[in-house]
């Protein structure tokens, strides 16, 4: 679970045992209160999402690359619909979150 909290002019993001500090630079007329939840912006072009029925995972000691693909009808090809590049620590957290969601 990711939590955000603010102390003074700094916002802290905490997940698991790790806390990361972010210095906040605010515009004069635009201020947002930190409520403990992460605000996710979804661009309009991505709001509908895309279906993926094939995933390829590549890794080395520094990063994981997760490719989502869609099978093309009428031939044996696939189309890449998204690529996520992350570090091993975040990949492990993603794995545990996915496992928890599947097992209910």
C-alpha cells in the first residue's frame, strides 16, 4: 500500500518499509491538500485501456521489462500495446500485489 503524507513543505511517499521525500514547489494559485491517497492522472487517450492476451517478461540484474501484446487476428503476429520498465524491487511488489488480487 502506498501512503502519502506531508510535513511542512515536504511530501513523503511511503510504501512498505521505504519512505521517499519529495520537495514540493507550488504554483501561487494552485494548491492541493495531501489526503493520504495517490492521485493518478489518466490521459484521455488511455482511459479506455487496451486488451492484452500475451505478456513477455525480460530481466537482468538492474531492470524488468514487461511487454503487453495483443494477438493479431488472421495471422500469427502480435502487436505490442504497452511496455513497462521497472527495477527488481518494484517488480517484486507488483508480483505480490497481482498475486494477492488473484487469490482474493
